């Protein structure tokens, strides 16, 4: 009975219409960005109640044991995590530590140093010497995030693959929860979670009235997906992860995606980055970020969306080879 009630509550929280209504009510009454975090995960909801911390922890322990049993029944498949890093010596250690502290231990973490100048490779090698799950790959010349990810993707040996940026952090259960989604749904090809952007002080950055979003860079998929669709596009100025994500859905259908409502990933907010740069960021009266897609980025997206339509019609191949992996 309790499980049945929980399933109904989780389904209600995951319903997009309910989230939209909740976001509107939250903004109108309390000035809240989107749905408050406690409503995104049952354990967090318990912790938000007075004296609910112990109950929230108990829910986490029970769920984690269930997820681990499922993984063990599947043979504890290895998950490869690819990190593209360039001049990230100040953030890479914390990013890697968040992966090495995962509740799912069967990991292969590939750090691809994209010809850094600041000692990024040394940081990675130091952690690799401490934990054999870390592998360091050094590129002779810089190629950008897509090229570095492709280098890691070509060398990955795991049964499943996911990604993380060198200045981002993962929740301790991120890998286990996404893997569990794929193991529970054999027809699924994409497991997604949500994320928030944080400033250097650790405060949530609200972008376009949304505090939590679907985290494309953290997508997880079985190796068979890579075999079918290939690599990241290296000719895109930005958004190569979004292009790969959408191409996977062209190949396997919209129904192949499964989403976790819980925010399991933290991304650093850098207004000077490729995504937010080009004069695309302003702030409203409350200090929330207002992002407008730069024209060159919009044009690039329009181009690959048209190419995806051609792929869906069978007029273009789905498989994209790597330029220099």
C-alpha cells in the first residue's frame, strides 16, 4: 500500500503539467523559481519537514540498497564517465572527488586533458595514482570540448557511458540512480537527471525563471547507443551535447528517454562561457539571470535540427564519426 501511494505521488510530481502549475503558483505567491527542491525527491521532502532528517536518510538508505541489488543482479556493469578538461586545475580535483565518492563503485573515469597549460594533467595523474578507476588521457593539441569528449568516448570500456564537466559536481547517488533507470527499463536508451547552476559562493543561479533543468551533459546511455550514433559533432561552436542527445532520440525515438526529477548534478555558472557569452546574459530586478541564445548559436541549432529531420527520413546517416579521437 505504501509503495502504491509513493508511486502515485512520484508520478504526480513528475507530471509536467503539475510542475508548470506548481511553478506558476510558487512564483505568484512566494516569488519562488520553479518547483521547490523538496518536491522533486521524496527523501528531500521528508528532510524539509520538522524532525524529518532521520526519515529522509532512512528513505535514502532503503532506496540505495534496492538500486544496488538491481545492479548486482545485472552483474554490476561498468559505467564510463568521460571528463573533458582544459586549464581546469582549480576545479578538477573536486569534480573527480564527487565521482570517486559515488555510491556505485564500478566506474571507469576518463579524464581527457585537452592540451592544458596550467597543470590540469598533473592533478588528474595525482588522483589516478590514488584510485585505479581514474585513467588520464593527454591530447597533444587542443580541440575543444567535443573533440576531448570524443577521445574519451573512443577509449571508454564501460557497458554504459556518461559525462561530466571538469568544473561540475555529481550527487553521490547520481551514477547509481541513472544506471538503475536503464536497468529497470530495458527499452530505455537515455537516462537523464536534473541539475542546478551555482555561483562561486554555492548559491543557486536562477536562469530564465528556472532553478532546475534537465541535465543534458549528464546523459547516460548503453554502449549500443554509441555504436549506433557515433560521436559528438566537432564542428559546432556550442551545444554539441544537445545535438548528440537529440540525435539519439532520432535514432531510438522519444520514448527511449527516461528522466529523474531529482537534481543530481551541479554545474558551475560562468557568464563568460561559450554558452552564456556573446552578450547573451542579463539580470532582472531580482538578480535572476536572463539568458538569450546568441544568434550564431541559434543558427547552428537550426542547421542541425534540419539535418536531424533528414536523418529521420533516412536521407542522412545517423552515425557521426570522430574527426580526431
